[in-house]
């Protein structure tokens, strides 16, 4: 009887988790099925499996209907995202190391100022940024994304790295100084190997956010030749009043593959970083 009482809650828990997982995964499964459906079947049924499969959506969507195919949009996205992610990791690490390990004038005030920028809605600074980038001649390029990443303009990641490095014992720095290491060597040889989980968290977050960004690229990018996948998918819908939804669904699946691959590749370090960064004090 005792064993049955213990098994019943587990069975109910697993049943609830299975139902919840199905509800969460259902939209993705529906997109997969819609890639093989006609327009009539997509809007006429909620079933996951197509009754009359339509093949060729992936090939047609990849080739595109205009001058540029989906491969161009995919390459543009990588050209924008990869430098942004790398420079974000570089700047956030340096800023985090500076605030966590060094004392300098107005340190607390500058740290508070950096954190205060987290409270500003992104839409508030859209017009000033647009005017600023226009004067610099950066419109219709990826510079509005890459240069702010290099200059540490993402306070969320800066704060994440500060908190993580603060949790690393200072005795490690002192042992490095005793061996004759300068601050740069201490950072690269001693601190960075211990920051893998936090760095992978920055990579995953920034990769996914920049990859899925639609609002900013819509403002700053105007040439079709430089469109990322977000604008490429929208342009597919703007070509005519009638378009093949299965092609859009197929290319939507292709577009979400890189973030999914990055997440699962860095899942081990990502989960550890999220679990520990907020606990560092």
C-alpha cells in the first residue's frame, strides 16, 4: 500500500508534465506539419499531420521568388550576429573584470549609472539612436549592432559578468600576483577558465536575441541585399496578396535551427551559468 501511494503521485506528476510539454511543443509541431500542407489545409484544419502532403516547400522557399534567395538572408544574419556575439563577450568580460576587481574614482556611481540603463525601455532611445547613427553614416549596415556590442552597450551582460567574477575568490588573483602575473594575464589565464558558464550564457542569450531581432533591423536595414532572416521572411509575405504559407513555415523552421543548435551545444554551461550568476555576491 505504501509503495502504491508513492507511485501514484509520480504517475500524476509525469502525466501532467507530458501534457504540459505537448501544449508547449504543439505550435512547433504544427509548423512542421504546415510545411507539408497546402494553404487550404493550413487554414482548414488543426491537425498536425497533412492529409495530402505537399512536397517542395523547402526547396522553393530556399530559392525564393525574387532576386535573393533565403541563403542570402541566412548569410546576412550570420554576418550580423557572430561579430555582435563575440564583441559582446569581449566587452562584457572586460567590464565585469574591471568593476569586480579594481577600485577607481566614481566606481559605485558609474556602476549604478550602468544598471539604471536597464530600466530604460528600448523604444525610448530609438529616435536618438537613429539620428546618431545617421550622422555617423551607419544606416543600412550592421554597424548599429556590432559597434555597441564592442563598446559594452548591453548592461544586462555587463552585470551578469560582474556578479559572476565577484563570486570568484580573490585569493586566485593574489596567487597570480605572487607568481609575477599582471592583471591581463590574471584575467586570461586564471579568471576566464572559471567563467565558462557565464560566457556561454552571454553567447546563448545574445545569439538568440540578435538572431530573432526584428524591430531594430527593420529600422536600420533598408537594402534587401542586407536583409537578415527576420526581414527576409516578412518580405516573402509582402511580395503579393497570395503566397504559399508552407514555404514560409519551411523557412521559419530553417531559421530557428541555428539558435536551437547553439542552445543545445551550450546547454551544460548555460544552465550552470544561469543557476549560479544570480547567487554570486
